[in-house]
C-alpha cells in the first residue's frame, strides 16, 4: 500500500471426490476367501469434500508501533456414504427387516397363526452430510524490537458452527400409513421442537438419525512485556491471556425402537432424544499466563527458564446412556477442561564457527483433570464417551543436534526421554440419583483410569 502498510489476501479452494473404502476384507460376508485388496459391499461408498477458505493479513505502523490484523473465513461441505449391510446381520437385524407375528397379532387382535414371518432385503447403508463455517479475527500491536522495554497487546475472536446430519438406512420393512396396520414400521422425524437441519418425516427406509448442530465462540485478550535487565544479555518476559470459551449443542438423536406397527407417521417414540431439552451450553473463562528468563551467556550460548500454562476446552458427549455398572452409572453428558502447567529449563547453543548447533531442555509438567475417551461395550454401552479424571506428572529431557559437516552435507539428530506417572487414583463416580453409590466412587468395578503411578498411554520412555 505504501512504505508502512501492506496487505495479503489468500483464497484456497478444494473439491475432493473419493470412491471406495480404505480397508480390505480377507473373507466375504458369507465366508468365501477374497482376493487381496477386495471387499464385499452392497452399496456405494464415497466421500465428497468441498471447501473454500479466504484469509487476509494487514501489516502497518502507527508511529513507532507495529500493527497486525489477520482473519479468515472458511465454508466446507461434506457428503459421505458407506455400506452398512454387515450391521444388519447383528443382534437387531430381524427387528428392522422382518415381520413379527406376535406383535402383529397383538395390534390386530387376531391369532398369531394368521401371520407369517417375512424377511425383506438386508441391504443397508449410512449417509452423512456436514456444513461447516469458521470465522476468526485477531489484532496485535507491538513495540519496536530495539526498545529496552518491549510489549505486545492483542485481541482474538472466533466463531465455529457445524450442522451435522447422519442417516442410517437399514429399515426395509414396509412403511406404516394407518392405525392398526401390521407388518410395517412407522417413519421417523427429528424430535418435535428440536432444532433440525432436515425437518420433516424421513424416508421409509431410514431407521436412525443424528440431526445435530454444534458451535462454539471464543474471545481472548492477551499481553506480554519483555524487559532487558542487562541489554542484549538478560531479559525477563511475562504475559497473560484472558479467554472466554462458549460451547453449545442442539438437535436430536432419533431411533425406530418401538415403531413396529406404530400407526401413521411420525413415530411417537423419537422425542426421548431431544438435545435441545438438555440445555447443552457451557462457558469456560479465566487467565493463562507465562513467564520467561533468557540469559545470553555468550553471543553463541543462551539458556532460559520458562513457566507456562495451557488448557483444552470442555465439550459434550453424543448422549447420556445407561444406567450401567449395576445401575450406578450413566455416561456423562459433558466433560470439562483439562489444564497443564509447564516448568522448563533449556539451552540453545552454536559451536565451531556456527557449524554445530546443540539445543535441549529439561522439563516438569503437571497435567490435571485429563480428558480421556472410554469405549467398553461390555460395561458402559456401545457408544464411546469422554470424561475427566486422572492427574499426571511428566518429567523429561529433549535434545537436538545439527552438524553442518561441509557445504552441502548436514547431519541432524534428536532424542528425548520422558517419565510420566499418574499422581492420583480416581474412579468413575456414581451419577444416577437415588442409587446406593450416588456421588461415590464405584469401587466394585474395574478402575478404567488405571492405578496411581501408572504411565501415560502411547508415551514411550525414550
């Protein structure tokens, strides 16, 4: 724009259309060996993913101060479909695809002998559609690098919205159209009064749906100051960030249980999964800070100490199912943030006329209220869920070596050692009101968090 101001605008576009599946099967669904890289599939499998992303950055100066404003806007559309026929060979297959003489007799008032069991096609598939928008803005003002006291101030704002609809088409029974009709399954629709991406009665072969809207908004204000206690030798840095994170979820999960011979549509059993009624709104706010001392021992050797904090926001699980574990536990509807505090002592050095670089750090991290994902169909149902629980400490050392042997030849290497251990011994807490262990640790079940002193998963020591 001129000597002090410039702008950059970037536009990205992608359109992907992938056919087929990512896996292979050694045998067909009827047990016949298959050639390599083969599957048995009775319906199309595809993944269509299209997005447009616009981003921009404005750099400038106001007197001695530097100003940066940056932002972005993303729109994404996804449509996926996959074969689901193997599912219909499971426990509830006959419910969705076969008539039930006992139920038909009860509805009609006729003897069960008047009705024959008839099974229809087991062919099934699922389809997922998503529309996602994401917008963010950030502004920063900073002082010149050569001031003895330097600072940066900024603000951030972000908004994310996702409309997510998944339909499962494994109902091949005829659709019910009138009261007293037998050998049929009533069509379903999103829960009355819920927010819906696709309102109205769904197709005859649709047996389950997730019609969900997820969103979050956050804003933050941050600042940091550098002070040269000894110019070009010893620098103290301190900063903090205030954050406000708001999370919401609406919609409904709808199923066809209880819809056999259910009369004219829509089925009356779908309103048990109205997410709007759950009031899934959460706000997390607070400060996260950082302090640092940097000492340039020589022009080529620098050591530092850093204390810093971090967190991950909470969220919601798909639904609160149960009770499980002897009627004492329901999968939690929500989970809260986890937090990390880091203490780190490090060095950055160069040797032999800058041909050898040796960096490293030792650290101690305290990770509290850790978010963990559970999936135990035999104990807590067939849906995975996230909950908080264990605290961990992590102690470690990391090193990096870069050696420029000669012009055109560089050797690099790195290594790290970590010791992690659980510092508490939490249990799942009874959360079913009126149960014997409500609000108490469920000591009669296996502890899914692990024992005190156990290591973090997927964390090799070296």
